[in-house]
């Protein structure tokens, strides 16, 4: 099937071009109406999510009925800041040390030495897993490390993360006191002042975790896990068959299987601080990997979700909530198509293009992509205000940056993800972390 994808793609493009030449107005009419319908449905759906997402996240408190053992998996490959992450999780978080274990899964010599050193320094708390032969993806590393985990709760912590000191207590309270199966904390950016990319990234993250995911969680809809800061019962991840080693967005994919097995993911009022990419190249690789993972999941689960038995079991709206999440890369690409049609209509209206293909072709629909983007800009700003990043007045000046970020950077990553999924085998484009913003974060927490 994988080898046939380039052929299927080229045949599809050929058919589309033939239709455009043979029936241009009919194709444009179909596209205009289709996009209008998609954007309207998409917009209404997200407005409802935003209304609920603006409410306070669930706070389970910091007094669990008991302190179940938590196994924290830290995947690390060529990570010079690994020792800092281990130290923070062991010594700077409020949770009994004898109820914490850290499983470090690594593949490089520096990571190996660091992991072994800490396992000798904290025997019983730190377990190293050095992979010699492996498939170089994060979910593959997670699968390998699970065999060493003896805790009742599994937590995924990326190597650049700094958990707030009460995170583990809140996680244990949510799972023990409220019988929640899966928990996602809010992710924050620690190096937001580095440059404009990290600034917009931090605003986007605030909108995504504080508003969008919080709204999905409160509505009981499918809530994708973040790549880090997710905690769940160990029995659950084993029950659903561990992680998909080939999926580049293993967090969102495993959350689908949680949801299909009727396990809800709850966003709680707790935070991890992590590092944003500091340049476009690093950002592009990371965002391409996320988008490709969503595309992989869409291909994998669309057939499953289309079954009447599945729709009946989880509900039509809940089925749509999964699909609407996974088609985000497609929506980003459709924006360019919508804008292209708008530009063509304007050129025709001004007499620059002579062919009257779009006369009475619904020109007002062109505002819908802009309205859709406005929903995102509002959400990002609202999330940033709620997270205390800045005031709305200050954040409004970043709207031109958000427009560029959404309408130029995002589509490039989406097109790149589609290209890789069609023409390339699965591979992991690693995001490098150097510990940017760490001192600032620790100082703020102490104050």
C-alpha cells in the first residue's frame, strides 16, 4: 500500500487537472460550496469548544488518598540537558521519592553514561535502558521502556521539561481521588522571549492547551495527549497495546485508542515548562512531524470511525471530534486553495483575467477562511491572557505575526508532511534541545 501511494497521488492529480480543464466552472462551484460547508461546520464546532475552554481547568488538589508509584519515562537521544531533567524530577518535585522511579531510555554514549551514573547515585529510583538495536522513533523507545516500569501510573516527560513541583501530587489526586484514567497537564514555554518564533509558539501553546484541549476535555470530546506531560494508568497503556512505533504523533494516536475504549483524558490545572524551537528550520521539522503523525492517524482510523457500530458506541459528535482533530493539516492546506480562489475572483472582477468563471459564484464565501483564522487568533490571545503571558492589549500587536505564522509557516509544514507521507518512509526528525529558558523558569517558580 505504501509503495502505491505515489501512483495514487499522481493519478489523482491528473484527474483533478483534467476536470479543471474540461469543467472549470463546475469544479470551482463544487470547491466553493464544499469549502463553505467545511469552514462553517469547523467554525461552529470550535466556537463551542472555546466557550467551554475559557473556563478554569479541573484542579484535583494536591492531597491524594494515597501515593501510588509513578514511573516517569524520559526518552533521550543526544540530549546534553538530561541530567537536569532527572534532578528536577527526583529532587525538586513534591512527591515521596520511594514512590517515584525514572526510566531513562537512550541510545547515545553521553545519554548512556548519564543514565548509568544516576542509576548508581539513586539506586531503585533511576533505571537506564540503553538500546543497541532499535527503530529510531520516540514511540518505539517508549514501548521498550515500558517493560522496566513498575509504577501504577506512567508519565511521559520530554528531556527539556521542567514539571511544576506539585504536578505529581495533582496527577495522583486526579487518578486516585477522581478515578480518572488519563491526565494531560498544560504545557508552557520557558524560552518565549528568545525571538518572535518562540513568542508566537508560546501564545499558540497557551491557546491550544489552556483553551482548545481544556474545552474538549470539559465537553467529554476526544482530547489528544501532548507529547509530554501526559500521565495514565499503567494498566491502560498495556491494555490498549502500547504505542504505535511507526506513528510520528504517538501522543494523539494513543489517545484515540484510549477514547475508543471509553477512557477519557482530562486536562488538569498543572503545568510542565518546555523549550520551543528557536529557528524556522527546527520549528518546521517539529511541526512537519506532528502533522504527518496526524495524517497517519487519519488514514489509520478513518475506516474504523466510518463503521456504524463504532459511531453508535461512542456517538456521532464524538466521532466527529476525532476526525476534526486529525484533518487539521488538510484544513491548513485548504486555506491556500480558498485564498487562491479569492485572488482569482478579484482579478476577474477587476478585469485583469478575462474569463468569467466565477460570476455569481458566491464571492462572499471567501471571508470564511479569514473568520476561521480569527477564531484561532482569538483563542491564542485568550489562552495567553489566561496563562499570564501578557495582556490582551500587548498581544494584539502580534496579530500580524500570527497571520504569517498561520497562513505561511503552517501550510509549508502541512505540505511537507503530506509529501513525506506519500513519498518517504517513516523517519523521526528530532528536535534539538539545549536548555533555553531554564534559569528564568526556575527563578519564576521560586518567586
